[in-house]
């Protein structure tokens, strides 16, 4: 979903890349005489890097698409009413009228194509579930449920769609308040860890008599120094990953 690819070959390629990165990391740890714990940690990080990249990309898609909710739901409600409660036609007309750069437009377009090819209610249920996952929010799940009811049973879902829109409007105020309250925490996560590492390097060079050449030699060629660098890098990277995931929450219930 993150790469918009439906292929088993892509999955095998992903596992191959993870394996190759882990293998070369293991060779590096062996040549630099790292401890077992450090070697395991380094190989795990290298093997998990592709997964983490995809996870971050998927998170970005979910977050960005979650803020398109008002536009999507408002237009869908309008088209649903204009097309006499025909949800399939409403989806097609909504796609035409949404801005082309919206991710939810792409997800809706894929949903429309799949709906036209589905042969029974079981396939339809899987299709709307995939749409909900592609957006990754509770409001998308509710929306997909309404779409399913409207197509499978031809129910009138105007009230359900209006309820979703009302909840989204109320959610804006909550998100703004949370954003203001969390701003100080984000600053700490973003700046404290990197600054602490830079200050430690400065202290070694200027107060403990380390030359720049000696520090580089210790940090990257000495097993203990390299171990310290790996652990520090893991902690700093962890801080930035946490910051990335919480700095902009999903627009969700």
C-alpha cells in the first residue's frame, strides 16, 4: 500500500534487500570485533530499515489523507444527493471534482475501479476494507461501512454520512488545542538529544585532551568507541522517529 504496488515480486524484493543489509552489517561487525549484543543490534537495525522506511511512508500517507476528510466527505454527500442516492455514481462524480493532488482521490479512484469489477458482496466487503486501510483512520472505516451499505443493500446512508462530517468538523478544534499543548514536548525531542551528543564531542576535544584525529580514530576504529557510537545513533534515531510519529497526529476520532 505504501508503494502502491500489488505484487508478490515486490514482497520478495523487500525481503531480499533486508537480508542483504543484515548480511553486510554482520560482516562489518565481525571485522570491527564487535560484541554479540552490538552485532545483533546493528544487524537488526539494518534488516529493519526497509520496513521502517515503508512504515514512515505509510504513516505519512495516512496522516496527509486524514486531513482531506472534510473535502472528501462533503463532496461525496453532495454527489450522493444529486445522483439520487446512487453511491457508485456519486463516487465517480466525486472523483471528477476532487483536486487531483489528493491521496484520497487516488484511493477513491481505485475503489471505483474495484467496485465495478466485483461480483458479489464478499468481494465488495474486501474492497471497501482495503479503501479504509489505505486511508488508515476511523472515519474512513465508518465511511467505507456506509459505502458498503449503500451499494450492497441500497440503504439510504445520508444520515450516516452527515454524522461523519459533523464529527470531523468538531475534531478540528480538538486537534488545534492538542497541537498547542504538545509544542514544547516536540522541541525537546527534536533538539535535546542531538545537542547533547555534540556537546559530549566538544567536551572530549576541549576538556579531556582529545584531538579531532584521536576522537575519529576512537569513535570509528576502536570497537568500544564504535559500540558507543552505534548506541548513541540508535537513541538519537529513536528520538527522531518518535518525533516524526507524534508531531502531526492523524485527523481522526
